[in-house]
């Protein structure tokens, strides 16, 4: 699918002001006459590829990542087809600018760098008018994917209030670039429930609601009003929850996952990509998933979601539910999650260890847990920079031939370890995936090896493509597990052609093509789970190919 409509009634400056209609210097002379554009553009007529080459030169002229981010956002607001052609053509180079880690700074400086509106802002005072406000959405047509946040837990940066809108905008850019969801059928939404960030509240430039965050009954009422409005105005739209605080993320997912087409990318998307990397590591280390001993540092919603997804796959591969849960040891700021602790949520308590297990231990901190458990996999989702110390990593490596170590916290400044250090401390034996981008590793024999980034971009764009193509009504765990396994298969296929240590995840540059295979796998699981109409693999493959949008200019 290349475009939605090849015709428009807009003329003159109106067509140039619409980023989905504007072709800039690519309007032909015939189009310029017909659309009353003569004199409004320079005389040269360029191809889309020529425009993209010029745009990349402009991109490279900016030195700071945040300035490159601002440039790309302005291009997106001016000419969407050109923006996506540029992004797709240089995905590996521009992904860290459009999304993590640069989007974090863009969220922090949202009110400062704000240029023009994109998406919808919903406030508590307007909760009774949410259906009406949803009707005000850009283009007022069908929507395939909504990404919504309340801005409370933006990456590892905390409460950014209205600045959190940068996350849905960036995320949906990748739904379109990689998954091929048409930009006109995406909708970023910010639920402005206030902020507890005192710096923002005191900032005269802050563009959000100048109140402290809603809590309790009022917060729940706001969420319910929003969900009800989506059900009324946009039924069947995929609703992705993004960067909600731990206290809200899991309850919201539990409350609504069986009511509408929805998932939480921090919980389920992160979990699926970690499962994909771990599945590849299992093949490399020759230690089956069902025999992994997994220590997790951090016990927030994302960390528990990762364990839940791995546990689902373990059960699918032969363990009982009880056997699978005993393969995990969680450590938080207090120490090992143990049954006697009174501060655990219901989701955390599933993984609590028996009280007697650590009676003769020298404390229950991470170092002691690693010493006692002798893990094969160490996963960090703690935002505790440097928590995977040299002593801890060397201890792990002394008991494990190919230690699997995933410092997954974002942004880079919060990562539990540096990949180069992990390689040095394990004599090159560690199998590594990170949450943020890191430079390639230098190989002893010369050359470089990329560091696998466990970026959710491997999962969520393909999930959007899958549910749109197959008509799914729910997102199930088996769909996400199927997507994760498809990612691992892709990584294994690429590894055969690459020198150095095998990458645990596919190269980012090929993700648009890979998204089709991942989407087919997820769609097949949706059919098997009974949440999508019956279809053969061939029919699903054809539907996925027809659904994936390609940024090309229409001929008006």
C-alpha cells in the first residue's frame, strides 16, 4: 500500500501546509499548474530520492543529537513521505535520534523546543468530553494504532509531565517506518493528569497542566473515561500504553487487556525482545531455555513483565508453571524478593523465594545472590548505573562458560554495565544485549562487532502490522512469544553471514523487511488463539504485504 488517496481538493498554500499532501520540490510542473502552486516553489523539480539526499546533508550539518532530532521533527511536520523515506533509508543512523536515547532529552526540553501540534492532549477537566475531543483528531479518519502516555515514567528520566508526548510521537514514527502503519492512521495521545516534577511546575515555559498528579479514584476515573472514549470513537484500534509508572502500568494492563485490543510495550514489548535475545543466547551457549537460571536486578513492571514472558516460553517448552517460576531470582533495592516481605505487589509475589532459602546467606544483595545462585543469565532493569560490577560479573563468569548479561536500563547513563567492560571481565565469553545503543566492540583480531540493543523496535512495529493485517481483537501472550521467536530466527539467519561473535538480535537496518516475517508469526498465533478470523499462512502473508505502507508520492 503506497498511499491512501491520490486526489485532493486542497490548493495552493493549503496543500503545502499539509504534511501528508505536501511533495515540496517534487511536484511536477503539471501538478503545480493544476494545484495552483506556480510561483510558490523553486523552479527545480526533484525526485523523492534527490530530496532525501539533500535532507540527509542538512541532517548531518547539525552536530548535536537534539538538534538533529528537532530537524527531523520539523521535516515530519512538513513532509511526511520525505521524512519516512529518509528515516527508512538510514534507519540505523537515525533511530537513536528519532527515539532512544535522544528522545529522552527531547521530552525534558519539550516545552522549550515545541514548534507545532501533533496528536491529542487530554486533560482531567475535559474527561466528560473525551469522545468529542477524539473526534478532533487530525484527518478524522480511521486509526490503526494509538500510543498513549501520562508522562510519569519517561525512560529512566522520571516524571516529564506534558513533555512525555515526545514518546508517543517517536514511537509511532517507528510504527510507520518499520511496521508500515500509514502515518494518517496513527494517533499519539498525552493524558495530562498533572506532574509531580517541581522543576516543571515552577518553569514559566511549561506547557502542561500546572497541578500535581491525580491519584487514586480520580486517576482511575480519568483512565476509564479515556478507554471508554476510545471504545466509542475508535473501536478496534490498537491501544499501546507507554511509560506509565509501575504502580499504574500493570493494573491498567490487567484491567483492560481482555476488554479491548491493547498491550503495554514497557511490560510486554520489552519482555518479548528480551526473550528473543535470550532465545538466541540459548542457541549460542547450548543451554536450553528451560535450564536457564535467571537473576533479575529490578522488580518494576518491566522487569516482572520480562520474567512473565520468559516463563510463558519455558512452559511452552515443557516446564510446569511451578518449575518455570523457580528459575528466577529477583533483587530490588531491599534485596532478594522473599515471601516474608510485606512490600511486594501480587505480580512480584509470584517470584518471591521461600524464606528459608537465604537463611545462611551473607545478606541478600545482588553480589550474594549471584554467588549463591550461580546464574546463567543476569538481566538488569534497575536504572542503577554500574550495578553489574567487575566483582559480580567475574564471579558469574567463573561459574558459567557463556554468561548471558543484559544491562537493559535506559538511557545509557543508567545502564548497569558497559559492554566493553563485560567483554573484558569475561575474557570475551559474555553474550550481551543492552537497553541503549553502545558503540561496536573492538575485536582482538581486528574489526568490530555490533552490540545487540534490546530495543522494543524489534517487536511493537511488527505487532501493529500484524493486528492491522489479520484483524485481531486482542493481543495475547502467545502472539508476543511467537513474535520473539521470529526475531530470534532472523538473528540466527543473519549470524551466518557476519564475522565475530554472533549477534543476539538482527541488524536494525533490515528491520522493515524482518517486520513482515515477525508480523506473520504473530498473526498466525492470533488465528490459533481464536482472536483473529481464520486464515491460512499464505493469506496472512499476503495481507501483511498489502498492509505495510511504503512512503512514495502519489500522482495527483
